[in-house]
């Protein structure tokens, strides 16, 4: 073979080696990216297991008894897959396990949506849950398919070099007795690393929980201020009246949303369904807009921000000595407020749900309730600071929802003219 031919062969071999090296590098980075996201998902869920468990409440495939088990098992599996890969303990098994997790999640999600039929009634919770899941389908399926494709490509490209490498003598010793370099870690190194990670997690996780709680509180207060401004604008455009959706001489509200059609329900259920009636006005026609939900809760049922029932009837209806009946139902006037900064326009019900998830009773006076006032402000108060409302709640009439004064701040004595905090 001539020198030119040998140089050509050498050049071609070098070019192929370069291309293979690049494919291997890209493949490993793809696997790193996907398994890193899985590890991050496991860490995020582990930090707040109750919040993750609450998102499983809409899954009919998972029995209520099994939800706590799934809420703890899923993060553990994700953490195990990520740790197996990045520690080098199981470089071949970890991508396969990650691929299996992604495929299982996607299959279960599609099956859940396929078996969930659109509601044929006007039940608000069912309608909201169905459309909320329906809106997430393209994003969830597309995202998981991209991750599966990246992981598959990464697995194929990252193993090419391993297939071409010759088999070496075992025990890390060459044929001449020279000690070879090891690509993995010893058991002692792995145990020490796990201990260090455990210590760091024990120190850092409480701080992360506090930071997440502060961020959720700030986001919730921001949502409440936004809604208070929207309601103030509504009153400006509708002769000082706050939102009201029940036709005269009816015990059923009727709301029209361009993207969802008509929604109806008991009169006082307006407190949790107002997002449908206001969606077209200020929220882009989306009744599942992110600002309708507290950051601490999953998007199931109606909005997390409860509109005061006190604004769905006249002040006389909320006075024990002057209550007559549904004839006193009607829109409240914003200018009628005597204590605009002390009267709750709406409150974040997620605070009470959080306390129930944590095992505390809703009567606990230390629970902080986030709320927006008629003056557009937003703050939080302990349940001990909330004044008692009308004892019989909405009353014993068609269209009622609450038979007692619960949730707090919803049935203010004196209605719009009263106040909920000192």
C-alpha cells in the first residue's frame, strides 16, 4: 500500500473515530439530562410529599388507600434511578429503569384520561377536574415522548464504544500484572457519599421547606390582589355592583364561559365557581387560569379562592333579626362597605386544606388564613382573629351550600357592611 493510500485510510479511520466520539458524548449528555430531571423530580416530590399526594386525588386508577404508598414510592424510585446513574453503580440498568418509569407514567396518564368520561351534569367539581386534565394532555404526552426519545437515543449512542472495546482481564489487572484504572466507585466510597448527602439533606431540606412555604404565601397573596383589582373593575363597570350570577327569583346561578359553555349550580356555590363567570372578562377565557388556584393545592374542584357568600345577598339577610329568605338575595354594592380593609372579599381556602393534610383540625386557631379585602389589599390572619359569622351559614333555603358558619369569613354579620377582623 502506498503512502498516500495509507494516509487516506488513516484519515478516514480518524474521522469515523471522531464521529463516534461525538455521538457517544452527545448520547451520555442526553442520558445525563433526562435522568437528572428524573432525579430532580424525585427530590422535589420528597421535599413536599403531602402536596404530591394531593395531586393524586383526581386519579381514579389509584384507590384512596394506596395514595400514601404511591406518594412515597414514586419519589423513591425516581431518586434510586438518578443515584444509580450518577454514582456509576449501574450505568446500564439506570437508563433502562428510567425508560420504564417514563413509559409507565405516560401509559397510566393516557389510560386515566381515556377512561375519564366528560361529565354530563352541571357538577362543578367534575367539570373543572375533567377540563383541567384535558388541557394538560398535549403538554404531558409531548414532554414525556421527547424525554423517552432522548433517553433511547442516548442509550444507543453511549454504548457504542463499550461494544467495541475488547474484553479486559477481571479484577482490574492486565495480562502483565499492571493495575488498571477503575471506572466505578468502591462500596466504601458510595457509602461515604450517601452519608454526606444524607447529612446535607437533613440540614438543607428544612430550609427548603420554609423557602417554598414563603414563596407559596407570596404567590397566593399576589393572586388575591389580582382578583381584588378585577372585582373592583367589575364594580366600576356595573353600577357599583360586585359579581352576581343568579337570575331573579331563582335558586341556581348561571354562568357563561366561551371555552366551557354554561355552568350552573346552587346559588351560594358561586363562592367557588366565580372563576367561570369571570374568565371571559379578565382571564383570557380560561376558567383554569393559574391565578385561580393556590400554589399549595392541586387543580381539582373549583377555584381555591373563595368569594364571600356575604356578597350574594343584602346586608339584611346576614342579620339574625332581619333575615327573611331568598327575596333578600342580590348583588352587593361596593360603596356599601363600611370597613373595606376589614371585610374579606375572598380567602385562600388552601390554608385549611393544608392543615387537614398535616393532621391538624381546622379549628386550630394558629392556622394562618390568606385573604383579600374590599380595598384591594391582601394579607393573612390567624383563625383566632377572624370574627364569628352568621351561625346558620347560608340558611335553610333552596340554593344553600353551608348550613353553619364555615368556611370562615364567608358569612359576615351585616354582610358587606360588616367586618371580619378587628
